C-alpha cells in the first residue's frame, strides 16, 4: 500500500484530498463534483471501472495513462484508492 499512497500523493491528492474525500485544494476549481472514495457508490464499482476512470479518465478527469506509465504503479494507485 505505501507505493500506491506515494503515487496517489503525486498524481491524485491535489483534487481528491489526503483522505480521498474529494476535498483537495484543486477540487473546487473543477466542473465535476469530487466524490469520496469511501462512498457506497464508489465502493460499488468494479475494480475495472475504477481502473478505467483513474487511468483513462473521463469528463474533466485527466488521463493518467502517460503520467503513470508503469503498470505496477497504475494498479498500486487503483488499489490504494479502493482502500479508503
């Protein structure tokens, strides 16, 4: 989990917040509402859905597929955000 936390801190925390609650400093500047990774709706998603939305992106969610190039890093961050 520490590796995923490191990747999260680099690429995700500014919007999603330290606690994954959607309260990061950049969250209020986005058109899309930041939701909590601990919400029932988030937890109901399959790991594939979380991977797609995290790495491929959607709406104003940036694509991370080039920023997080290593497959192990991609899965580490997906597994980390699912741990909230």
